[in-house]
């Protein structure tokens, strides 16, 4: 996997083994062959979507909505988009400011990873130490050698903690502001959260004169620190190495290992899942309805052939059962793939629940201004309290089946759906022909 971001000044190149700043022409490209692994065409590749080379419903906006409302993993894309923008802004800094934040070399990262793998006592977080203070699990409690002549403490009844003992346990001050937008540890300053994270990781406090230090502190509070609004799914080793790097520099290379993990998850897992989900042109109730119609068509075709076979009617009438079987099998096959053949005939799709109750101009304005999901330093990605959730739940099943529709603008997505529809027709034709041939070969029953 190669990530290449070229800007007006230097270009920030990230690979699985090296990271460097090089001077090249002002272009921007991301190179990856991940899409071919999953059979996804280049027109719908991860790079095309991120760089705005696709049409609805396969744009960055829909990708973000999918990760937030379906996969519940939007923080990876939010962090990735912030990182790309951060690389560009850092590359546009004057050289004098860039020198304040030295590059985090692969040798330093390897040395730090090796150091974290060694067995060494981990420092207890300040919040946990405050809770454990005064108990037998206090990390600062000095171990004393017991007196061999002292009475056995297990022969006495357990001591009931006094009020003083309860007062000695300081309550945790980690939490969020009332509006849920700011992480605090006794204060709403993100720098305090970053300081606590550095302290828990056993690193020195960073230099404040480095560029974007305040922004890095906010990123740590939101994405790296425990209990952050959008905490990334990182291992303890990755988090320790990252905090060590960020305590030394704000250079984009400090995120080398983390961005590799995030991008791998986006390219290899989230992106293929998003494409498969986008192929479905109907909502779940419509898909269930389509599958039910398919099964009804198959049952009707078989029952018709059985009735005609048992009668004294001419064998030619049995061929009419082919139509019911063909329509039923094709509809069931497409519904199994998440497609409704009626919607596909018009190249339409259902609006998603979160799109039904949002004004298009207002939503477009929010995304343009960087609000909501596209705010890299925003609040939680939870949506359970969103107004559209309650409104959509109140809708009856019939209304959900016939929800509002919109035209699919992305030509490659329509082409994929055409291919699935063709596969459904071919499969239905073969199976229907075989079943019909069997009924034609059976002699007449002459029961009525």
C-alpha cells in the first residue's frame, strides 16, 4: 500500500516501510491496488471516492454516513481526512517552522516499539491511582515485611471502612462537558487531557513552540486518549509509540504507524463493505417485500404446473408456468443481492432514513462548512437521539416499502446493478427451463 500526497511545496510520501518529504511537482495522488483485491472497479476505488471522483450515492458523504450509521466506525475516516489535511497544511509552513518539528524516523519508531515490548512496570493512570488511593491496591503503597509474631489478620473480622476512608478516595474527574463536545479532566482544556495521556504513557511533556501543538493536543484528546469522543481502535503498543513520537515532534511522520492501521482498515474492510451496501437499491423492508414476491412467484408457478399436469389439459399449457417461475426466481435472486428489480428498472434507489428528514440545501451547507461528521474535532458519533430516528421508527411498514426514491447518478454503480440483474435473469431462465421441462415430461393425470 502506498499513500502519496503531493503539494505545492514538498510531498509527503507514506509507505509501509518509509516516510519522507520530497520536492516534486504540484500534483495530488493516492496509489493503491486494494480495490482489485475485492473485485471493485477502479471507477469506485477508495481513492476515487476520497478525491471526489464519484457521483451519488458513492461519494465521501455517503461513505461517511455508512460508517457512522451502519458500521459505527466513522472515526477512522474522520481521522484519515484530518491527517490528509494536516499533511498539506504542514507542508505549506515556512521552512523555519518545519524545522521546529523534526521528522520521526523509522529507526526511532522501531527503537520505541522494541522498548515497549520489553517487560517493564506500567504506570497507573492518574484517574485510577486516585480511585485506588488508600486501598490495598494503591500503586504508591509501600510493601512492608510482616511481623512473624503479629496476630493473623485473617482471624479477625473484616474492618468496616470509616468515613475518612471514603473521603480519601477522590472521585474521577474524567468526563465530558454538558453539550458532549469537549473532553475534560476537571477542566475543558484539551491540553490537560493531552498532558494526562503523556503522563500515563511515561513520556516527557512536549515543546509548546512546535507548530500545530494545540491542534495535536486536541487530536490526542479526541482520538487517542482513553474515553475520547472518537477513540481509535489502537493497540497499547501503537498508542504508546504514538504518544512518544508526539511528545517529541508534531511532524506528520509521527502518525506513520497509526495512519497505516487506519488506512488499512478503511481500504480493506470499510470500503468493500460500503460498495456492497451501496449496490442495494432498496431499504430492508423493500428487500424483504421483494423476496416475498419472488417466493410467491415460484410457488405460483409450481402450483400451476402441478394443477395442469394432474388435469387432462394439453401439455402445452404447462409451459405457462415458466413465466411465474422465471419472474419469481429472478426477483428472489435480485432480492437476495439486496436489489429490487422494479427500482432497478428505473435506476432508482430508496432514500436512507437519515436522508428522508433532512433538507438538501441545509445538509449540503453543513457538509460544506465542515460540521457534523466532517468536523475532525467534533463530538461523539452517536446518533440515537437524532430526530430522524424517532420519526422513521413511527413509519408503518407499508410506507417504508414505498419510501421516497432518487435517481442513481453514478454510472459505474448502475453498470454493476445491470450485471447483477443480468445474472438474475440468466439464473432464472436456466432453473425455470429445467423445472418446466420436468413437468412437460410427466404424463397427464386425467383426474379432472
